[in-house]
C-alpha cells in the first residue's frame, strides 16, 4: 500500500510541476504579446499622426500651387488618393498581424504533447 501511495505522490508532484511549467510558459507568452501590442500601438499612433500632418501640409502646398479653377478637382484627386493609400495601409497591417502566431500557441502545443503522452 505504501508503494501505491508513494507512486501517487510522485505522480501528483510531477503533475503539479508540469502545470507550473505550463503556467510559466503562458505567463512568458503573455508578456511577449503585451510588449508586441504596446510597440504596435505606439508605432501605429506615431506613424499615423506624422502621416496625417505630412498629408495635410502636402495637400495645402499642392492646393495653393494649383490655379483657382482647378482647386476643386485637385482636392478630389488628393482625397481619392488618400483613401486608396489608407485602404492599402490597412491591408498591409492586417497581413503583418496575421503573420504572428496566436498568443498562447506554444502553451497549447505543449498541452497537446502532454495529452498524447498520457
């Protein structure tokens, strides 16, 4: 009976150690995801603000360079160009974000390995 109790105790300790390892891995992945998210948000915000400022200045300069009778068409062309550039940027952002794996992909992979072992 003592052998069974000792075996169950060792198995329980191994299970607790395994669970602790998985929790540490999940915490590490969460920290990495948090840092990546902060970088993306900061860079996207700064980039968007600078692009908006640059576009505003560029459009103002182009508008003043056009003769008065062409200014309406100039605004229309610049607006359509901005719309296409914005949509293209969103597609690039979507493609870039889809390249990164899911937040807990390594943890899920380890749990699948453990499931096949047991």
